[in-house]
C-alpha cells in the first residue's frame, strides 16, 4: 500500500479528475470539500495478464484537513485462471466491464464470512468468457447486466497471495491482507459520514496513459 499526500496527491487527483470528466463519471469531494468522501477506482492493466495481481485500486479523498490524499493497492480486476478454465456460470466466467457503478456497493459479508464491499444495491455489467482457456476474453457481444456478486474483497486471510488462482471468479480482489484491512478501515470511516453506500469506478490503464498524462507534458 502506498499513501500519497501533498502536491503529489493533488496532481494524481487532477489526473483522475480529467479522465472522469472525459468519461462522464462523477468525482467526489470537489465542491463540498467534505472529508472521507471516497473515490474508489480500479485501474485494469493493459496487458491483461491472467492470474496476476497486476491491476491497481486507487482511493482518492480529502482528509480531515480537507487536503487530498491517495492510497493505492495491488489487486486483480480479472478472474483467476482456475475460474476461467472452470466457469461457475454456464454462460462463462464473469469479467467486470469498465464503468462507474454508482452507489452499488455496501459493507456486508462476503460469502457470509467477513466484511467486504459487496454488490448489493444495483446491477453491474460483465463480459462472459465461455471458452474455458486461461485468457480473459472481453467480447462486447457477451455483455450481461445483473446482480452477479461482483464484490471487492481480499485474497488470503494473512500475508499475500502470489497468484489469483481461485481467489477471484470475477470479483475485484486484494493481493495483501494488510492492504485489505487498511482499505476497509477507510471504508468504515467514510460510511460514518456518507452512509453505507459506495460507488466503484473501473477504468483501463489506457484511459490514463492515452489521455490525462499528456496534459502534463
């Protein structure tokens, strides 16, 4: 986990704000300036490597001093190789479609076992990959929307998972247990002020590399 403050955090916020503006997504904390109004952002790596925690989850918010802070965590936004080869659904393994899912998530029990951000309040859209190889296919013709239990949760109970394997059947999953605890502590703090309702935005790495960074060249 990296916690970024000061000018660097402000610049990162500006980068993501520009991307969100271009995509038509809401970015929280700009006008109200209230603390702990979190922007939860998944960034999917362009290489789309199977079974690796090679994506990033970024949380951007104002702290109690109303200054911008950023926290980043290694995650996967893709299912692991095991579930790609052994789909739980006859239509194929779920892969979350990039988009902004407004107020869809809440703190609840993942699999009835431990707290996570769970898809309880609305639909999400997923690609369906039915060919049972270890490549995550994202065919627009396969997109379906609904309640699929695409949660945001941890992998191992302690330490770090080396590979995704069975930790994700389409959920957004943290590599490190300590990162997960840090993230959930932040979610609980946000919920005290804004209620148990969270927006998750998933973008592609190219949205950053092809767009926003060029504004600073």
